[in-house]
């Protein structure tokens, strides 16, 4: 049996610009897989999730973690999983950082209404 299958699934569920990349890199050093978000993958999975179609997200989660909106669904599917919530010190620090980050993207996936 591989070591990977014996490790608990770990989800980093903070929003962008809260240290999620650094946490993901640390988990990779510890032997976990890490997947960054490409615009197409994010957009498709977000629209599927938003419309109630969880199958693509569930399939993606077998290998990689989804973004923070789906933590409740992932907790139900993976009851032994660990969740790490990363946050910034306050909104005044986070908001300008996420605004600069979002301006660089082709797709603004942070807007959730």
C-alpha cells in the first residue's frame, strides 16, 4: 500500500492571497499533491458547483483539492479529512491584495453572488 493512500486528505480552504500557495507548497514538501488553479478549470468547476452539479468537483477532489466554497461538500465526502483555513490579518490588508491579484486574471472567479 502506498504512503499517499494512508495519509489523510488535507484541504486548504482559505481565499486567495491568504497564504494558500505557501501552505500548499509546505504540504507538497510533506508528500501531498498540490494543484494550482488554471482559469478554465476554475471556471468550469465553479459553474458546475454553482448549478448544483457536484460530480466534476467530486472527481477533481479525488486527486486535488477544490476551492473554499465547497468545504462542506468535501467534509461530507471525506469525513476523515483535515481542513486548514488560512486568513489575512484584516480586511484592510487583504482587500487591496486580492484586488491586485484579481486584476491580473482573465476570469474574475472571486465574484460570488
